[in-house]
């Protein structure tokens, strides 16, 4: 399967999903699938900012000695964002509506990350 | 109720909770309640780092125009951390074991935040 097929699968499985992307920590999107109904949201621009912050959080977690960060979630009033590490260079990011299925989103990213890694 | 009573209540309600704190965005903890079994974890040191990153994420979210960030979660292999805004200056942070009740943690922070705000 291609990246896009995996990303479409994530968006289709999670109720309320707006878009999903494979991104590098340099802020460059490898592949993105965004629902048409979410076209007005500038998801990519925000994810670039989040990638930068994610890098810094990983350093903070190393101080904590609680193990490497696997997942970060950033929730605003209208959009929930879940980011999950795929490799030291790449991560998966999923945006969903505030009333979307958050637990399902976490689960689907967890099982999709190894499939993405296998194709990188 | 004092801050400490609220924090103890959060920790007692959420299965797997390790500690809870009211913190300022300057990284200074107003009040902390940490379970004795979690005494070896340097939670406070990490939360100071997270406070700094949280400030930056809020700026990123303003770019996104999806509304202000309400909640951030940072999950490592062994510890889940949920941070919830209380006011522009303060936030609540809850650490729980990776097998703790994450959904319950989010819920309890959401209902506790206005109680903390009322006493600030």
C-alpha cells in the first residue's frame, strides 16, 4: 500500500477525522489526505509549527527519564490533533473535530505507525 | 476547598494517577500533590519544560484559527501527561501510568479547571 492509502484508511476509520499526514520533523509533509469538508482549515501550516514544538518536547521527555515520547495531542475548542512518532525523523498527525472519536484516533494511529515505518 | 484538596481529589478519582499540579506558564508550581509510589519520578522538572513548550504551542494554535488550545497531552512509554488550561497564566497538569484511565483523566481535569480558576 502507498502512504496515501494508509492515510485514507485512517481518516475513513475514525469518526470526525478531518485529515491525516505523514510529516518529517523538518516540517515537510511527505503525504497528506484531507477531507474536502475540511479544506478551509490550514492544517499543514499548523502542523509545521507543531513539528518544531514536538522536537523540543522530545528533549524535555529525555530529561524526565520516563521513556521516549510516543504521542502528543493538542486540543483546541474545535479541533483535536494527535501526533504519533513513526521513526526518529517522521511522525503521523491526525486532525479531528472536537466531537470526533478521540480514543479510536489514538488506536488507529498506533496500529498504522508500524505500517508507515515499513514503507519509509 | 484549597488547591491541595482539589489536586488530591483529581489523583484519587483517576485510576493510575501519579500526581497533579497547578502551575504557572513561568514554570513555577503553585501546588502539587504527588503519590508516594511516584516519588522517584522527577515530575516537576519535566513540567517546567512542558510549560515552556505549551506557551509556544498556544502561539501555533493562534495561527491555525481553530480556537485557543484547551488541552495538551504528552505520552511516553511509561507516563501519560495531560495539561489543561485554567487561565491565561495557569494550567493543571496530571501525570498517570501508561495503563491509567486516560479518558477519565481528561474528564476530571475538564471539570476541575473551573473550580481552580474560582480560587485563583
